[in-house]
C-alpha cells in the first residue's frame, strides 16, 4: 500500500498510483475465477449423458455453440485466475492478462447471453432449448462476468493503474 506523510495529503498527478482498485479487481477476480472453475463440470454435462434433454441438445443444430461456449467459459475462468493473481501482485503481465480476459469475457458474455436467452425462448425465434440449471449457471456467469469485465477493463486501463503496474516492487528484506 502507498503511505502518505499525513492524513491531509491529497494525491496529485505526480504521486505514485494507489493500487487499491486494482487489488479489489484482483480479489473479486479470484473469487469469480474460482467459482467459474468449480462450476466448469456443469457446463460440460449438457454434452454428455443419455437423458432426453441431453439428446435433444446434441441433436439441435446449435450444438456447436454449446461446445464452444462451454470450453471458452472454462478457459476464461482459468485466465481470470491467472490475471487476478497478477493484478494482486501488481505484475505487468497481470495487467495485460486482465485486459485480454476482459475483452474475451465481454465478447463471449454479450454474444452468449443474447444467444442463450433466445435459445431458452425469451425473445423467441429459436426453438426452446434446455432451460435447466446448467443453462442458468452459464447465463448467470455471463451476467456477473460482463459487469466485472467492464469494471476490470476500466480499472486496469486508467493512467494511475498503468503507473502502478510499471513501478518496480520493493525487494523484501527477510
């Protein structure tokens, strides 16, 4: 943390950046990434098994989207864990990894959320698909992921954040 000489000190543009928001993004990212990795097996469950819902989903012409979105969601969760760890340690690669995660999450979240709502029959158009727990898990992940990705992208692209990531961390004496 950054220590200031007095309580009345106000940060000006020449002061070192305060990494508080970056560390908050990292902490929330660790929680969301862990949750995403823990729930990854449920997103793949739609593609295996012998239940009628699974057979319907696999014979649906949109099966490729389910496979791609399941793999991409799991990969983004792992990428978020890596990015959040880098942000907590204020590593330069953590910033770039978080930007990469945010862009990927926004693309998958906005496109996937729209597609799944249509697939579940909300706006209509596509025949009603699987509206069970598995679909809601992934949709809920995107509903949390899109606002988080916007917040993370904002936090790590600010000028003060760039400064915090470029500072050399002090060596630990021990």
